[in-house]
């Protein structure tokens, strides 16, 4: 939690300083004051948030609220949790919106999503990222998703996980897999193992499947913030989302999830299904930043064919490794 109340005068001074620095440095390197405190209902005017981060351009239509600079852009959608950050879809915890240009955003999303994307060095853990735990989903009798050509999720994700380890297994990282081979491991056991290994970062690797064989694309999951529903739930009312230990890393989770989604999309070239939020058992109890990636759909014949190719699995592994290196490298 980084919010604290700033006198209004100081806020404007800080904003001016940020705008000045902006002419030299990209947004991500700016350090300094926190975004202004929320209003009584825990929401913040989106225009003030854009000003705080020094966006020189704000364009509001009935459907979109767009903040942009020479370095980055945020595209918010009306009464929606969908945010597109530099071309990648990131689901907020709560919807933004409001009359005319007086849109507002939940303070929790400023602190754990917007700040994570724009000022990552402020939200990352103090400790360096050294111990990486990669979790290949399923295993043994649990095949995971199976395609029409009998491509099994458990085998594809184990191969990708081994490749990620090979790419990262050198200084400064130590990389562990939750399962080394084709055997079953429960979700709680995976969490306990990662914590016992002293994980600084946890990534669970999966492959998707749905009935509709046309569906394709990449999606990444992190925990919703405390009190928020998962992305799959459309009604925002009456949902008291639980607080779990993984919520200590909400902002870092968002950054890790965003980096994974961005890198996976770059190699897959498939539809961007977004960085989503869900309280998956394998994410809830992890005592480090954690994310779960769904690298594509084995139910889609074209994607199943790609999973058969070692070169493609290697590209996916390289994307995951690149995101991890990028995350670790941002800790200052
Ligand atoms: Zn799976």
C-alpha cells in the first residue's frame, strides 16, 4: 500500500516535476510522490491520475479514456475493467467510467495496476529475484487438456518448463520445477514446495481447451486484489473476494503477469485474451509474485499443430524466460 494524502499544492508541484522529467525519461523510471489519495468512496478522478503520471495527452470520448505520451499509452473502456496498456490487454480489478470526462478509477487499481505498470521499481519486492519456481501443470494420470490429435497438456507444459529452466539456469538464477517428470502433484503440494524452496518468483504453465475449436489465443492470470471478483464474474455487486497471502504481492503480480502476457503474445501472434484475474489454488498461497500462463488452445487444430513443434515450444519458453529476466532486472 503506497497511498498517502498529499496537500493539494504539493501534488501539483510533484505533477509539474514529473511532467518536466518526462521530457527526458520514459514514465517507468520516474520515482517520487505517490498518486493522490482517493476520494471518500475509494475512487480517484482518472484525469488527476493521468496528470500525476505526467501524460501530456488525454482524450475522452463516450467509449474511451485515452492517456498517451511519447512512451506509453493507456486506453480505458467505459464501464469496463478492460485496459489496454501499450497494446496489451490488462483487466483492472474494478470498472472505470463516469459522466462525460469525469471518469473515475478504484484506488486499488491505481496502487496495484497503474503504478505497477508505470513505476515498476516502486512496487517490486525489496529482495532480488533469484529463486525461480516453474510449475508445469497436471502430470501422471491428470493429462490436462487433450487435443484431437492426442497432444496432452501435461507433456507440452513439462517440455516448455524444462526449456525455461535451461534458458535461465545460470547466474543469477536458481531454477526449480515443481515436478521433474510425468507424475501427479496436487495443487497444495505445488504451493508448499514453492514456498519451501524459497521462491522469489513463481510461474505456472498451462495450455487451454474449450469446446469451440475456433477459439485461440494467449491469456495470463494473477490474483484479484482483496475484495474484488475474478475477471470471469461480470456482476461486481455483493462479491466479497477473500484476502489470501498472495495478495501481499498484488502490484508485483500485475507487473509479472503483464510482462508474461506481452512476451507470449509476441511469439504466438494469436488473439490477446488479456491479463486476467482469478483465485486459482496454485496462486493463492504462494509467498512470492506469481502468475499462471495459458499458452494457447490445444482444442484449436492450428494451435495443437504448433504445440507439436519443438521450435514453437522453445519460442514460448524463451518468451517466458524473457519476461522473468525483465521482471528481475527491474528490481533496483
Ligand atoms: Zn491446465
